[in-house]
């Protein structure tokens, strides 16, 4: 942090550390994932107590993931701001009480030792990080226009994705349970929609809400469904995103002489089922290294749609797709266009030569 930030903020805990004191309303979560192109994000704790992950569903609180740990409701800015009126929880501590990777917990220095902020239910002060982050980054707002521009930039670069699973040759079959049968146990890949994808940057649940679409099998030629349209879209509150990070990996240890890279995903807390599969190393290498730099997709993720949202779909066959960048329907998907331009055409040219 800058010297100015140190004068007004105390560091309670860094990644893998336990906080020096009990977290309280008004504490900050600063999160920035290296290499993602993200400038970082601040969320402010709006609840007085943290909840264990199984308790969230029982209290009707949407959360950013299904990972075990301790969650607290937040208020935050960004492309999809969250307010106390509709509680949304982020994971402040892992199941051992330590701060997750790429996260720092901070506490503003208020006028009194026991003072805490009292944010109103609505209004600009509901999003304090919209004004605070630029100060930490040694920048300052000079006008409302600059502030609006900075907030827009939080969405990051355009999101491009390649869906690896579910796929035509490897479909998923799910059987969501009724609410009464679910209890507090999160659904696994047999109970809710799960995907394994590659992306050009670290994904957020808001990215997925803007771009992931679901249509009946008869409408699988669909290429674009506008945001906010229903059916065919999912709410950010119903989405969990799991990035492949060392602290909680999707990639599994694989012997170097194998042609595949092992992955594990789709498991659920309290469930003994999970998917263990292999992705051809040539495929991963193609997307991470062989494409032009601006087209590369090096980031592996698991995306999961809540069992409740999955259960809203009537029985039948469905097609999941990532919205094309343009709304044109009479065109290949962006995923197929990339393969045609950078794999099929070069392969054909080299064969002819």
C-alpha cells in the first residue's frame, strides 16, 4: 500500500494468515488475482457475523462460491454492485480460519477504537470502494466522468471462453433434488449444471451471468441471447466459479510422460462423487501457447449453476453456449471460428504444401 493508505488502513491478515482480531462490519476485503488483468476489487463487510458455507442456503443468502469456509455479506461496486437489501456473501476465511489466496483483509481507522460505519440502504455511500481504490492506487478523481470511467474498467477485458465440458461427445446428465431433499448440502455435478472451461482471464460470476446461455436442444443453433433475457440466462447469485489455483486446484498431478493432463471437478461437500478426467496436453498447449497472444485461453475454471436454478429447467435435453461477441445468428460460434482460423486453415495449408 502507499504511505497515504497506511495512515488510514490497518492490515488484519494477508493470504494464508489468520486475522489478528475478529472481523467486524466495515472491514474491507481487497482481492487481486495476478495475471488476470484485473485492477483489483474491494468489498466491505456488511454483516456482524460470518456464516459457515452450509448455513448460507438455509438463510437464503447467495454466495460467490460453494467452497467450504466462512462467508460474510458485503456491499460493493463494480459491473454488478451488491447492496444490503439483497444479501450477497463473499468468502472471507477458509475452513481453517485463514484468509484465501490473493486476498488481504483491511480495517479502516475510524475516529474511535470501537467505531464502525453505518452505511445506508441506498445511495452513493453504498459503494465506498468506488472512491477509495484509486487513492490506494495513487490516483485521484477530478470529475464524475473519471469516476464513471474507472468503475466501467472493473469489468476488465472482453471475456472469451472455450467450453470443454459438457460437450457433444461427453454430455452431462443431472437430476436436481427438490428443495426439501437438499438440506444444506450443495449439489455436485450429478445434481446441478457444471462446466469446465478455458478463458482468457480469471472469470467472475458476473462474467458468467453476462455470457453463459442455455437453450433447448432444438435451438442449439442459437448464437446470442441478450443479457437480462429469460429463459436462457442465469442470475449471478445462482453461479459459482472455481478458478484453477494452487490452493484449491482443478488440475491434478499427472506423470510427465502422459499425453493428458488430469483434472478433478464437479464434487460436492458431503458428497462422494466427483469427475476425474483427462484433457489432451496438446489441446491445453494450443489454447495457452500456440494461439496469438490476444487469442490465448490459459485460465482453467469450473462453473456451477445452483441446484435450485438447475431445477427450474423442465426435463429434457439442453445446449450450453457462450454468447458470441456480436448478435449475428447466421454465423459459426466464436469458439468454432477460432478453431477454423487458427487450426483448420493452417492445417489445410500445411497439408497442401
